[in-house]
C-alpha cells in the first residue's frame, strides 16, 4: 500500500506501515511491511502481544520494512525478552540488506536477536518447520 505522494517525485512517496499476524499450528508469524514509524509502534505492539498470548514460538518478519526507527528496536527487544521469560523460541527475519537489520546493528542490539535471512530459516530455527 502506498501512502501520500508529493507530485511526481518518487523520493517523496511513502509506504504506509502494515502488520499481519499469521497463526500456524507450531508458530506465530508477525509480518511487518512499509515504513514503521513512532505512530505505528502501538500497532506493532498489539500484534506482538497477540502473538505472545498464543504460547507458541514466534517469527517476526521484517524483510519488507523500508523505514524503522530505533523505538521499534526497543519494542522488539521487550517482546523477545517476554518470550524468553516464557521459554518460547523466537527469530527475526532480517535479510542482510534491508533497513531493519541496519537499525538493529546501529543500535548495537544485533547480539540480542536471532536474525535469519528467510522466513523458512526462522521457522526452522524455532522448531516450527523441518530443515530440508
């Protein structure tokens, strides 16, 4: 979904944040897309809280995130700590090039997250899929 545009300038075009929670039998997938900003942090937290209530491992897919403030990293960190307190596995889909990985690395938090290149790798890591 594309947001407001400023004339014909493609640099001014934004992609609004969107979230989707997918409940699989052995895992919950929270998928974020677009430009995550301070105002969308609340929406992300709602999806993460819903995922936490399922009491199954969780994969957070950030590969389609085009903007991510440091505040989102704090929300993700609190969520992963809550999962660990409940002894639930978690993994993030953080391909090497996209924005979310760079923000996590810039905030010096990459060691606290279990990052994977693909959703399949993340689901294998949390035990929700078999490695092929």
